[in-house]
């Protein structure tokens, strides 16, 4: 049996033309005639344009695709899904990755058939071409903006403020832009940070030093290692001379300004430094992806000093040991100090009487108790306390029962008499599918129009044979004997979940960590009490 989803959309609230209900009725009729449907899920967006994907039910449907809540998506017409080919191709790729078929009734676009897959392939090629064209256009635009040396927005670096300025273009039209304006007292802090890092060569030691000196960030907070690293690796502070030009040339960066503009006075602007597309993450791109331009503001750090800082940062990154390994410290990934907010690391001690481990605040260790003096946490006791809290979690039997039941009905029915005939038909069906997939790839590469027509004709012939075979298999499936004792099967799973407490005790260390990752968001220790925050 198949779980089918129907998506319907109409730009205006009305009953005229292809109303929401008309679309749903047509999709349901098609599904019932061609498939064995277990149940339907409906996504209805009325009063929303197809020009973009910011529609409540569409976004809900995208989430449900990732959760594999249905096996087949049906719509009345392709433009009900989207009028944008790129958005449509993204949806098709998402469906493909989750093994979900797609059908558009009006255009006979059906990815459960070989012809449908061929159409999907061609559509994806055009969408990829569109994406690459857009990316190239964006990069060209970024180059043009980079040459101006202006500030394009984002988090303003320490030592500067963003100020709106006005200028006249080549046609004498008044334009506005933004420029970084120095804040002298903040730039003094930056110079101190660079000088001290060259002396200490350690971000951890630098963090302790800034706290002891009372140096603060723009938001009046203590510096941590990540903020300090961000400052030290930012080319905005370096003087743009010939040496720094050669540095970025050697690192294959895209330099938008000419060599003679690197006069040893101005700072630098960097574009395309971070990839911010990933959820809750900002990934630093390789220097070869950066676009470098001479800025309007003055630089404050000598190029030789800035380059030396980069060398030290890279060297320290290579020698830093990996975290999170070993068989001790079940909660180390989630644990932070409730007093200062620092991470807590694990310290393991091997004695004749056994192995002991403790969680210790990083800031406490680095400052030797001057900046934080939270008491150490007994590792074994802490891990056991967290596991006990997890074992207390209870589940609603009724909700769980129905959830398992839905999953159960999604399983394929067991094969029965005449089993051998069905196996033979499926084997033949698989061969036809393989043959068609090969033809589809040939079609994509084909440059000859006559040969292309021949390949399409062959695909159509095989498509008809596949439909005939599928009908035979469906007729046999109707006589299959359903799986027996389903209630016993479901009850056994429920019993396993009810005994979750006992199951946790026999799991391996890595298995327990995986369960924690699914349930726990954060754990804090304030010296007296352990606080667990579960994922919502």
C-alpha cells in the first residue's frame, strides 16, 4: 500500500477555475485508478503565488519529505508546485533523495515511470545551467562592488563603525554607500591583541591575558578564543602593500584591485570569505575563494606581522589534539560551566584502585582559578545522573501505538502464492528499468536529432511493457496473504520501549552518546547543581 500526498495551490481565494477542491478531487481520482493508496495527506495553499516557495503548507510538505511521511506526491499541474524551474528542480532532487515519486496529472510528469525519469533528468540539467549562470552573475557583481572598496554590510569589525556616505557616479547621479570609519580606542585594543599574540603564540594564553587586562569586545564582554581568532585572521586591519599582495597571490585568492593600488596605507576588504548557507553554521571558505580588494580605510597592522600571525594560527591548528575521543566523558560534548559559560573538559586519572575522571572548567584551568573558580565535577557521578534523568522520560502509549502502526502499514506485504511468478515478473521489470535508465543517459549525451528520436521511441515502447508488467504484478499482489499476528508484533515493540530504562543500562558507550545527541541540547554545572536542557 502507498501513502500519497496531494499538493494544491491557488493564487486567489475563489471557487472559479481550478479551485483547491477541484485539484484535490482530480488528484485523488488519478491516484485511486493507478495505485493502491493506504491514505492521503493534503497540503493546501490558497491565496499564495507560485513565484516563490514561501508558502506555509509547501514548507510543511518539504519538512515531511525529509521525514519520509509519504511515498508519492501528486499535483494537478506543474505550476501549482512552482513557476520557478530552479525551485522545481530542487524539489525533484529532494524527492529523489528520499525515494519519493512525483506525478503531475496535466503534463503526465510521472517519476515512477521511465519517461518521467527522463523528463526529470532533462529538467535538472536546465536548472543546473540556470544556477551556474546565476552564480557567475553574482560573482561578477561582487567583483564590481569589490573594486569600489566599500563596506557591504555584516558584522562590523572591532575598531570600526559603519557610516553612510554619498558619492556621484560617472553619470553624476547621487548614490549612497557605506564605509568603515575608525574608532581609535578600539583600534588600540586590536593592535595590543596582535602584538601579544605574536609574543604568546597561543589563543588560550591570549584569552587569559585579555581577561586579566580587562579588554572587552564591542558588546562589553570578555574575549573568547573564537572572537580573538576572528580578529587575528581578518585582513581588514593589514596594510595593503606589495608583500600582502604577493601573500594572497600565492594563496590563489581573487584579487580585484590592481597591484599598484597596494600602496602600503589602506586596509583590505574581503568578499566571499564565509559560506552562511548551512543552518546555524558559518563556514570559513578557503583563501582561494576569497575576493580581495583595497579598502577606503587605513590599515594598522604591518603586513609582515599579519602574515606571521596567520602562520602561527595554522601551525597551532595542526598540532591541536582531537576532541571527544575515548571511552570516558559521556556528557563532555554538552557540558558548559554555569558560572562563566566556558566549556568543561575531561581529565582522566589512572590509579591502582581504578580509573577516575573529572570535568573541569577550561577558563578556570587557563586562568589558574583567577577568572573562574567553579568546583570540579565528578565524571562518573555526573554521567550516571544524566542517564537516570533520561531513563525517567515517559512516552504516551496511545500516540506511540498509532505512530508504530503507521510505520507498520508502510512495510511491503509479504510475498505469497503464486510467489515464483511474481518474482519472475519483478526480475523482468528490473531489467526493463535498467535498460531504460541506460537509454536515458544516452539521450542526455546525444547530439544527433535522428538518433535522439529513435532513443525516445525505444523508451516509449519499453515504458508500455513496464506498465503491462506492473499491472500483472498488482493483480497478483491483491491475492497475497497479509502478515499475520500484527498486533503481537506491535505490542512487542511497545514493550521494548516501555523497558527503555533497562535497555539504556546494557548499551555500549558510543550507543549511549548517540541517544544523548538525539535528546539533550545543553548541560550546565554551577558547582552545586547539574542542569539538563532537553531538545524540544
